[in-house]
C-alpha cells in the first residue's frame, strides 16, 4: 500500500496503532487549544518576493463522499458536514503559465484550454471563481494566466470534474502565492488551497489531500471547519486501506440539474433540518465504524446516505430524479450479490445516475467478476472506471 504514513486520517496497520493513537491524542489536545480560523486568516500579509513569469502544475484527484454535502449557506458554507474518500485514478491536471503584466486593469486576464483546445465557454466559471477568491489572492489581476487543464477520465463520462479541477487550479494559485511568500508552510498551503477550492465548488475542498477528508463543522470532530477540509483525525482500520471504488458509467450525458440548483432547493425543503441533523449523526456513527473496521455498519451508513441524497432531490420543489432505470437495476443486483456472496460490496451515488461501487481490496477478484458478469450490461457502452482510495494531489 503506498504512502502509509502514521497519523490521523491515515489507514493504519495494527502494529502502528499504539503510536498513531498517541499521536491522535496529542493532535486532539493541540486542536482543542487552537483558535478557530476565520476568512481573515486567509488574507495574505504583504508579499516578500516577486514572481515575474513561470509555470506551475498540479494533478488533483476527484473524491467520493460517504456522508454527503447537500445544501449550503452563503459563501459556500455547508449546511452539514461531509466526509469522502479521496480517489486515485480520476484526476485533473492543470498547468498555469503566468506572466506579470506591466499594466493591469479591472479585469482578470487569462486564457483557458481544455485538453489542448481553447474553451471560451468554461471561462465565466473561472472568472466567477477568481472574483470570489481575489480578496485572498490580491495578485490575480496583476498577471496574465494561461490555464491548461485535462482530465484522466473521459469528459462526457458524467463524472463531476468540478472537484478535481477546482482543487488543481486552487493548488496552482496557492503555489504561485508561495513564490511570493516563500515562508508559507506546506500545511498552510494545503489549508488555503482547500479554503479557495471550496469557493469554486464545495466538494473540491476535500480533494487537496488524501485519503479520508472531512469538511464542515461537526461537534464530534476536533479541528473540523466549515471553511476547509481536514484529514480525518481519528484512527482508521487497515481494512479501509486501498479501498476500491469502481465507477459504473450508467449515463454519460450532461447533468440535468446543476448541483448549485440542487443545493439551493434545500432552502425551505420540508426535510432539510432532519437531513442536516442526520448527516451530523452519521459522522458520529462512523467514528467507531472506521476504528473497528465494522463493514456491515459502513455499508448501511454509506448506502443510506446515497439514497437520502436522492430522496432530497425527489422531495424538493421543484422535484427531480437523477437516477435512471439502470441505476436501480444495479442497486438491486448489488443487494442480491451481497447477500449471496457475503462480501461487503456497497454502492454510493453522486448527483447523477452513475454508481460508485465501494469494497475492500480483499474482495476485488469476486466483485470484479460480478461486475463483468452482471453489471456491465447496465453501463453505457459497457464502460466503467476502476479507481480506489488515493493519497492526494501531486505537484507536476
Ligand atoms: O461540490 P458541489 O457543489 O458540486 O456538490 C457536490 C455534492 C455531492 O457530490 C452530491 C455530494 C458530495 O458531498 O460530494
């Protein structure tokens, strides 16, 4: 298993448990005495260095939420906390070439290329992102940027690329800030990248590190914040090491309803408060589940979260349905297979029809055979992506 460092949020080998737990306790005490950060902590002090021209590249992964973020307050503050596995194979690579302008005006000055081709239609989203983060990166209008981005997964796969793309872009911009302020610590760089990525797409704030990341204030999790994601700070059983995520591409079409609209529909939703409370409770319940490796309880929480997310969509006004008949066929097949095989295969869903199959590495052979035999038929063009838990972004 790669990169099995000790420490909170890392999947642990048993022999490492004692040391890691000690480290957990110390971190817990430290986090309790540390002061809650605010937006103002991300406004930089005057820069000490100059950067005239250069290039910065980052590859950032997608993530899959176990407890789902659905509903937000102003400034991309989540209505409930969420937690996700950072993925490994589904990534966005972004290269930012920057050149300091001799004269700069009121506009952001950038070009955007997606997979080698200029994409004017993507620019408004980046412009909105830049306006939201300008207060925290005051140099943005002083440069011309060429932003080149590409995904490891097919563009029209129905996989949301906003998490990986906003995370990669945020990392590039904070890395540029580090050239202006080399004293910035790696920990602060990650935290600020998460804080900024959140302002592009909420779930993106969980994509700037691995492997289990929590975002949103939760009373049972020290150090948790609405402003950025944190590495899960408690012990995690080794069964979750190399946990697999096979993504079945059921519907590769564009999203019918944007997640922005979906989040908005949680305002005045008849079940919103119960849902937000439930997410808090599910996070509390996950703590012993992660620690003990209780896969039966894990399956129950994860599947319930996925179905609740879609139940919220179906019970909002206007209501909408994102799952497809094949999504339901797959879910029923999974339930039958799980009972028969005594494996711990479970599913989760994002805001779409695709199905993420989660299972421990030890069950891979049996599950992949089942996917080939029984589930591929429900995928568009028979396509699926084999991914797994990942350990965070990479500097290019
Ligand atoms: O990050 P957004 O605004 O695209 O919202 C994504 C929400 C879900 O993917 C449905 C759930 C989650 O927590 O990732």
